[in-house]
C-alpha cells in the first residue's frame, strides 16, 4: 500500500496572474512596435517627429517593466 501525500508537504505555492498587468504589457509592446524610431510600423508609413517616437519608446519600456514587475502574485 502506498503512502498518501500529506497536505502540508506540498512545497509549491499557487500563483495568480494579474490581468491588469497583462494588459499593461500589451499596451507597452504595442507602443514599441508601432512608434519605435526607424523601425516602427507607423513610423515607417508616416513621418513622425523624433520627440514622439523616442518618448513612446521610453514610455513603452517603462510600461513593460511595470507590467512584468507585478505580473505574478503568490496566494
């Protein structure tokens, strides 16, 4: 007869993914993909001044860091 696992012996903790942080990651990635200087999709179609493209790139990176920072929560 095998031994049953006790409830207290489980070392894995449950994690919860925050939907808000996933959305923040998606918005940051979209900003980078659309408005990156010299490589962005909208920047290659239209002429956008550098002040908009560099600020969108920096803002997108900040949103990515913020989103990945609080993505997983331990229960």
